[in-house]
C-alpha cells in the first residue's frame, strides 16, 4: 500500500489509483484482524473495526468508498463516513492565493454536513495510521 500511495502522490489525478488505494486501505482492516488476533484481542471483525475508528476517522471514508464501489451503493444504515457525494473537479481559475488545488484535478468527498474532504488527504491519513499501527501495535517497521 505504501508503494501505491507514493505512486498516487506523483499522479494524484488518477481516479482509478485513488479508488484502488481506498479499497486497499480499507481492506487492511480485514487482513490485520485475521493475521494478528493475538495482538488486538477482538472477537469479531466488527468489534476490531470499532476500535480503529477513534484512532483514524478517515477509515470510515475508506469503508464507504470501498463498499460503495463494490456494490454501487451502500445499504441504509451501513454507511460509516456520512458521505453525501463524491466528485472529481478540475480547477483552473486564477486566484491570488497559491494552493495545492490551483490548476489541478481534485477528488473530493462531500459530507452530509456540507464540508468537503480531499480524498488525497484522507488516503494520506489512513496510510499514516497503518504505518503507525504496524510500528506501535505490531512492532513492525514498514
């Protein structure tokens, strides 16, 4: 996942790379749950996931994107990230401010409260979370 993330950072305009990363970042929960049961001591996958959300809220976004892309929609009550919509925009307006969004393709998530999240930032949070989790909980440097 780290190698994929580095490639994505070089070409963050790729929607397919972003989707692949969201899927992989989310499915790390399944893999870690099954491989490290003696470390996390959670009886079910659901309970294990619930322990992760407070540490990395962006996992909820990954959940909804991964499951929504797999099933084309999320069943009511199964959503975790409170997503209203996803979109890709291209900015080319000139402003006096220099931002990472000027003249760029941006993959965004709109939440039900109206706030917008940059998917690149959300993926970055999850990658950082997993690196830290492996280091602190599993004593594995990645």
